[in-house]
C-alpha cells in the first residue's frame, strides 16, 4: 500500500509550519547531482551546495509555476526565530521544464545549518495565467513567510512540495569529528 505524499509532509510538520493542507496535483522532482530528494531524506551540506535540478511536470503546457525553497528551522529547530529563511525563489517556470527556464528572483543559497537537523522545503505554486504581476524580491531572506507570499501574489494553495533534512557535516553536536 502506497503512502500518501501529504502524510509525510504532515509527519515532517511541513504542513502546519510552512503550508496549509493541500492536494498535490503536479509532479515535482528535485535532484542534487544524481540523488532525488524524497520527503524526509537526509542530505549533507556538501551534497546540496550546488543549485539542484528542479523538474516541474505540469499537465497544461500554458501553465507557469513559482518555486520557493525555505528553511523553517533557522537558526535552530528548537528556536526558529528566523523562520522561514528564504533560500531560493524562481517564478515563471513553464510546465514540463526545469526551474532554470524560469526567472530567478532570489538566487540559490546553499543550506548551512549550524545547530540541529533542519528541514529544507521546496514548495511549488501554479501561477494565474490571467494576471501578469511582477514578483519582487523580499528585502531580506530571514522571516520570509510562504503563506503571506502566496496570498500577496494570489497563488492559492501549493500544487506540490518536497523536503529534506540536513545537519552539519559532523552531526549536530558541538564537537567536530576528525
């Protein structure tokens, strides 16, 4: 029996901390080197240093999408005072293409968690075709809010999301392994 993708987003508290409940309607693939991100998988900072390949597999060729990548656990999961930290923002991604075909509004910043295990969440929204709105980069990356952004630009609920967990290369403790 296959588990519902939303279940892993609920268990990982992505639904609740970052987005409201939604129904996945578009396939989203995030690939670092040759490793595809699956909900809750563990990745090291060295493995996610470079911008991933993000494939949007929408069904309507006229659709455009917006991709947001955030860290809801910044600076630490126990005290996420900078929640959500914006790592990447790309708009106008055509259906059945990659994020590189869209317009990068905020450049990719690689994850560098210092304390604890952080979740890095990719959220995909379908843009309205009728309204041509210029998306402006926020003035700072910390305290970004995915819900507020979606409301400001009339994006509605997400159509897909995926997340991975990441911690310091040497783990989450204060000592470094030699």
